[in-house]
């Protein structure tokens, strides 16, 4: 099978179709139309085998993660997804792999109403680059730089699950409860991009970031860009039943929740007068949200507390950084 047939058979059909795509897959480039009053938000993320996912990860999980990390970046800006382009580097053409991979992308496109509008297919080590574009009403983007002292610090969902899931897969942790182990591994393979939470936060949150590198490291991005500090109550971190029941040592559980990456929850700040509104709005969509601390004026400083007492992690465990 040639590249051309591969695109025609698997990528050009089966996905969600949008009216604002004037020309999708098949020409030299795609043509799309931006609605009046909307801005386009663009993000790109690359997943490389062995770096971002383990060798032999199922194609469905790779496709899901490649899409989810990009939609998560859009969500953190408050944008709703519209268009995706996909650059795929494959070691060889394995049709069953491509079928499963493309079907997952198509099913997500229907769920999140985006259209796959183009891409590129080359031979090389397994790697997936996705560019996602979404819309935001004029000037309604939520940035990392707007947090103000006394704003509350909130996070969606639970933290640390994906980190435990990865450690189960790499035999660093044993979780004997099969249901919990499967939940944790699925949180690593199939993270939920918080798209609806992101659009709900428009005009309400003063700052937002998605938790991809670990809570503390991502919070550092917010406080440094906002020139503020933060106090974080570690005893308030949202921990799932599966994590809490299987990682019995409290420091280990908190280390996962505060420093492990790949959860793709939204970490955001809201002023006091918006806190009840946002908690109610997210609850009405069944999106769990937890207040974990507050912004302070102590620029650059994250004050970690456990039961009101100062707390420190071993520094080597703080977040994930490439090239370190
Ligand atoms: P060109 O050589 O002009 O770049 P290609 O043969 O690479 O054309 O691509 C043909 C069409 O298929 C283009 O519309 C391109 O966007 C699309 N395409 C190529 N690879 C993919 C892919 N992996 N997923 C979606 N669309 C793709
Ligand atoms: Mg090309």
C-alpha cells in the first residue's frame, strides 16, 4: 500500500465534517474560514515513541494521547477545538495499526467536533505531531500571566493517577486490585482533555494552565509569568480512590499528586467573587473541581503546607523536564 492509498483509505474519510472547512484533505493545503468575532488559537505537540509513550503502546492509546495533549492545550487557553492537522512518521506501513490509529482519531473528532484537515505522512521512527486550532471569542483567551494575590487556586479532576499508571506499566509499582490498576493505567493511556471546563473558565479565571509536567512545575509557570507566589495545601490535593488506596505511604501519594506529569487536568485561578460561580458551573457539568490553595504576593515562591505545617519534597522529584 502506498502513502496515497493510506491517506485515502484511512485518514480522508470517517471523521467529523465541519462547515467552516472549505477544503480538507486531498489538495496541496486545507482552506478554512474563521467566524466573525472569533480568534484562532494554535498549538502543536509531538509524541515520540520511547519518550512520550512506551514502545508497543496500542495505536488507540497513541492516537488518543496525541489528540488529548493538544486539545488540553486549547482547553487551557479557553478555546474550543476546530481543526487538526496530523504529521505521522511511521517505520513501515502496518495497515491494522493505521486502521486502529485513524479510527480513534475519527471517533474523537466526532466527540469533540473537530475536523482532521490535513497532514503529512513520512517513513521514519514512530512519531506523531499534531497541530490543533480552536476558537475563542475575541480577546477571551486565558493566559498563564493573569493570577493576582488572593485569587483562589483550583484544579479539575484528580492528580497523580497517570504517574502511577505509568509506574505500573514499567513495573515500578504493583497495584494488586485489578480494577484500580486498570483505572490508573487508563488514566495514563487515555487522559481526558478538559475542553468544556476550559470554555467555562472564559472571563472568569484569571489564569490557567494544563497539568502536563506535574502540579508544582506547572504552577511555577503560572506564578513566574504572573509575578506572584502561591500557597498550596497538600492535604487538599484531589487524590482518586485508586491512588489513595494503593499508594499507602502519604509522602509517596503526595509526590505523585504534586509532581507526576501527564494528568492533563486544568490548574486555574479565580478571584473570590467568582469562586462559587465557577464551582457551581463546573459541578453542573459533572466536572470535579477542588480548591487547593491561594495566590500570594510573595513573587516566585511556592509555599507548600501539609496540615498547615511547611512541607518539602525531594527536589529531584519535582516535575518532568526534557534535556535535564
Ligand atoms: P503534498 O506532497 O502536497 O504535501 P501529500 O501527499 O503529503 O501532499 O498529502 C496529500 C493530502 O493528504 C494533503 O491534503 C495532506 O494534507 C493530506 N495528508 C497527508 N498525510 C496525512 C495524514 N497523516 N493525515 C491526514 N491528512 C494527511
Ligand atoms: Mg506532504
